[in-house]
C-alpha cells in the first residue's frame, strides 16, 4: 500500500508542474498587463514598476523564478491587493469556499445516494421515472442558470431568503448558494447510484440471498450496499473538485468573498500572480482529492494495488 501511494504521489508532481506551466503561459499570452490603466504612466515609472516585479525579464526566466518561489511556498505578491501576498489573499478566502463546498458536497451525497437507492429499488416505476427526469434536468441545466432562477423565486418573489451573501446572516445566507452548488452533483450521484444498485441487484450472490428468504432491506444492507458504493467512491474525488470549481460561478452570482470570486476579479484586473496562485490551489486540490480516492479505492479493492 505504501509503495502504491508513493508511486501515485510521484505521478502527481509532473501533472501539477504541467498545469502551472500551461497556466503561466496562458496568463502571459493574454493582451495587456497588470499595470495598464486609463492614465498613461511615464516610461521611466513604468520601467521601474516592471523591474520591481521582474516583468522586464524574459518569459523563461520569469517561469523559473516563479517555480522556485512555488517550491518554497511563496506564490508572490498580488499586483492589485498590494498590502497582501497571494498566499494571504487565498488564505483569507479559503474558509468561506471550503464551508460552502463541504456543505454542498454533504447535501449532494445525502440526497443523491438516497434518491439513487430509491430509484434503483423501484426500477421502471413512476417514482423511478420522476427521479430520473429530475436528475436529467439537474445535469442539463448549468449552475449559472439555476442560481439566478433561485434568487428570482426565493429572494425576489417569495422574499424567504437573502439574494446575496452580504444580505443576510447565519444559515439563511448559505442556503441558496449551497443548494445551487449541490444540484448538479445530486443529479450525477443519483444516476450513478441507481445504475450501480440495479447492476448489483441482478448479480448471482444477491439472487442466492433472495432465494434463502432474505428481505430486500436486509439484502441491500448486508450484501448490496458496499458493492453499490464502489463506483461512487471513484467519483467522489472529481465530484468534490467539481463542487469547488463550480463555486467560481456561485460565488460571483451571490457575492460571496471566496476563492472563486477572487479568481474572476483577478482575471479581469490582469493580476497574474493571483490568477496563477488560485489555479495552483484548485489544481493541487483536484490532484490531492483524486489521490485520496485512489488510495481509498485501492484499500477497498486489493486488485488495484496488485496492478
């Protein structure tokens, strides 16, 4: 198991470096610069600013300098939030993003697994078709459509909840963002659980257990639930990553001061270092989550480790 984990970690390092290189090149290929403004700066002041931030160096030299900083844990200064470093800006926004992401992920797991189990046990019934139809709507309609619709219905029309994060306090300001972020994952998890349960319930050992007189509840609890969850375990890493990256839209719509909102504003302001820092944060989070899922799946299925 340790050898398998070590090999997976070694494989993750080149992936992260490739993501950093692509993001670095794309950011620097964008037109304009971080200090462009409507007022034209004198040439000598502009040169001094570029020299201070090493923007006068060649792209390869800037990349090597940036990688050296990343290895030391230094993501550089923010070009727009000049009183703070990139690490400090991201660190201040992570608690909000993680809170909303964890709540949305737990909601998606709870509702998605429950709906998938009900649909799988009631295959081809009216209830199964209703759950499948709702899941298809959740998959087809993007978050940036769901979120404004929820604001229009629950905040503007019914006036039950605040329309923005700053417009309320406590739990009420979290409800709309969490539900909007969880809806697509509820749909995916429900469909995945349903398909997996139907496949498991048609297996030979389940038919044997049914022939021995066991009820459906006992069969699901003691024989079918664990193998049903195996495909879902493989999806948990990408699902949580999708929740975190999906928060970019949700945070911008609801005005949440999280990592996603900083990514949008930093991209509009051409804040190179902050865009790169947030990209590295998301990439590292996705890699770590996939690594944890792979290790957990290898723990459940020893055949993975042997391969």
